[in-house]
């Protein structure tokens, strides 16, 4: 396999990680840890498949994002309003999504773990660039959701650094008391950050079901929600950094698919993306600087 084919595969593998990592940037910049991103991706895979199977991929995207937002809303109510431990709440979202999707899969498709083949978007090719032999594997047969994911990187950067909403979001994550004193609605801002993270995680799940495999398969997220959190940390809670980190993880996953023919046991090959995650976290976590109030519930009038 050539370098261009490997890069094309890595790009496609990195998309669900990137979308979820961008969602993680929003929620953690608002000071709320969302371990439940994996569960929101799971919800997105199922409801994206349901919508795409019955009504087409556009409805699949809409339902997938709404499913992720619904779980995110539950997480926000639990962790922001009722001050429940954010890690515990996120884990509960993962368990809820895993169990609920199996039950609903039986109801919708009469199968416990898979769906029939679903409708996908028409693939795009980028004019002119598709005439360059080296770039051809990268710019042909491109899913529209890949383009959306890449465009969301500069959009997220602009929102966080150039808009009133973004500046308020960051201020809440750094010093919610000061933000509250200046008239920022801390609770509403945190809800917005968590809901955006759920929508993007749901979109990532929809991409897996609609564009990556063309069907819903139980467990198809394979821990990508947790890898996305690692990518967000590796990227230092910034959208551009999260993009490059996501591509690194996508590249490691792509490599793992292409060395299965070697004499190394298949199980060890499949460990590559997760080993990379551990190595990256071990190397950067001491240097990473999370928002000062990340994971700390805010109580108005408290210390």
C-alpha cells in the first residue's frame, strides 16, 4: 500500500475521533467533564442507522445528533444542576446507551446486534485535485461528513476565540465565579457546552454507521469516545491540536488494519491504537493544562 492510500485511510478513520474530540473541547472548556461521549457515540450509531434506513442519510444525521444531545442533556441535568459526580454520571450514560440500543435494535430491526444495510451519502470528489495521482486516493470518494468534520475545526477555533459565546464558555471553564459576577449565566453556558458535545458525538456515531460500515453493529464505536478524550487532552483542549491528535490515532488504527497479514498475532495488532493512546497520555498529561475549573461543580454563592 502506498503512502497516499494510507493517508486516505487514516483520514477516514480519524473523522469520528475528531468530531467527538471537538465536542469534548466544548464541554471541557465549559468546565464539565463528559466521560459519556462514548455512550453518545453509541446512541448516534443506532439512531443514525434508524433514520438512514427508513428515511435517508440526512434524517439519519439529524436523529443521531438528537440522540447524542438527549444523553448529553441527561448528563448536564445530573452533573450541572444536581452536582452529581461528573465521572459517575458519564459512566452511567455509557451503560445506559449500550443497554438501550440493544433493546431498541430488537424493536426496530428484529435483531439484537445489527441492522440491515442503510442508505449512505453520495461520495464526492474534489475537482482538479483528483487529477493529481498522489492526492487521488485522498480526494476521491470523500464522504460529505469528512468535509464537515474538517470545516468544524476552524469553525470551533473561531467560536472559542472570536465570539461572545466562546469567550463566555472559556471564562466559565476557567473561573465560573468571576464569570457569574460579570453577569454570565454559568449554568446555561455549561448546558450549551455539554449539549454541543453530545451533538458532535452523535454525529460521529452516525458517520460510523452510515458512512464507515453502512449499517449499525453493536460495539462498533470500539472505545473511540475514550480515544477522543485522549486526543482532546493531547491537543491541549484546542481544536487544531485535537485535529492532529485525532489524525495520529486514525493513522495508528489504519496501520493496524494493514499489518494483520504479518506473523504477529492479530490481537496484538489490534492493540496498536490503544497502546498509542496510553503512550501519548503518559507523555503529555503532565504538560497539559486543562481549564482551571474543569470537573469542579459550581455552586452560586459558594467558595
